[in-house]
């Protein structure tokens, strides 16, 4: 692998590029983004050169699509046309059914191959300035080939080796199963944090009320600082699963509300504690 093209040089794309450089990649890294982002990425040493999609993709052995989901869906047909047949194209989108389905339509025989992916890492802040070489270290990285059947291809093997060098923990999963799971593990926490923060914006109206808040509230609402532009696409492409997750969460909240003065509340605390313990043992991190 001599040339990598990052389409969308933001937090994830920039971190992937920095991780490659830190862990021994000596080839060229090309970036496709806005002029402002390219200038910042070059200044920070994230990429070697900024080019247009039409210039950068044909040169790449690996094309890494790290844009918002809607932009990835728009770019896939053109990327399939431009990429050389020997290239591997992958993405970092947070939902997978729509992306993998679209890729299956446009990547045919004689084209490069496509492998869906989702790095379960991130921050509340975005942009290449926030990129870190070790962002993927110890993070789960889900690969989503159709039917969870990994292609027997050396390009896929090399990509997996690089993910290992970056310290990521690779999990292979069917795209539909991925979207069902992350609706609970990632999308539900975001929607819950957003709803809670929005509610408290109105409720904390007494004098000094903002000062009567501890670390617990900050922990619970941290995700509410996430950008709507990112989550709009997630809600559009995984709305059915998010709806089911929210319905189950509302049922759980109703159960807690109805049992504030019964022993059933103790059971909920015990079950919650068991979950936190299991998540810690599993190494649950940023999503």
C-alpha cells in the first residue's frame, strides 16, 4: 500500500492518517476536503497533499471515506468510477445498511472492492484540529461485509493488518445487525443525552441553579454537545432501529417512575450496576 486517499479529513479521517504515519506507513497520504480543512491538515502534518476527488482517488491503493453519511452515499458512484481496480475502498460511516447497499450497486466486476467499516471512537468536538494518532487504539472497529462474510482478498487482509497496528479491536458484523446494535449502544445514548440537556435548559431557571450541578450531570449530558449535522444523517438512515430503542427506553423510564417507592427500584439499580461492571470488563469505550 503506497498511496492512501482520505476523503473527508476531519476527526476520524485525520486520526486514521496520523495513526498510519505514527505506526510505520511511509507512503503518500492525499486529502480531499474543503480548502480550509486541507490547509489545516497540511500544516498539522496530517496529509501530504490536498487534491480534488478526481485527482486523488485514481492514485490511491486505499480510499478512506470519512465524510458524513449523506456525503458518503453521494460520493460512492463517482468513487467507484474513479478508483483503480486494484484499490480497496472503505468508509467510516456510523450506520451501515444504506452505505453497504449503495456500494453493492455501484461496485461491480472490474471495479475496486468495497468494505464497510465503523470505528467506534470519537469526541464531542469535530475537525482535523482534534485528530489524534491514537484515537483508534483500544477502540472497537466494526467491519461490515454483506452477510458478515469477509472477502478473501489480500487488500482486505492488509487493511486489517493496519487496523491492528493502529491498535483497533476488529469485529466483523452484518450491516443490518450492526445498525440494530448501535441503535442501543450509540444512538440511544446520544438521543437520551440530547433530550435531557434540552429539558434542563428550560428547567434550570432558578437563581444559581446552574451551579447546583455535579459531575454526574456533566457525564450524562456530555454527548449533547455533538453536532446535529452528523446525527441528522444517522437518524435518517437508522430511524427504524432508533425508534425501537427509544420506545424500549421510554418503557424502562416509565417502570422506574411507577416504582419509585417499591423494591422494584432496587432491582433496577442492581441491574444497572451489573451492566456497568460488564461494560467495564468488556472495555466499553467511546461510541
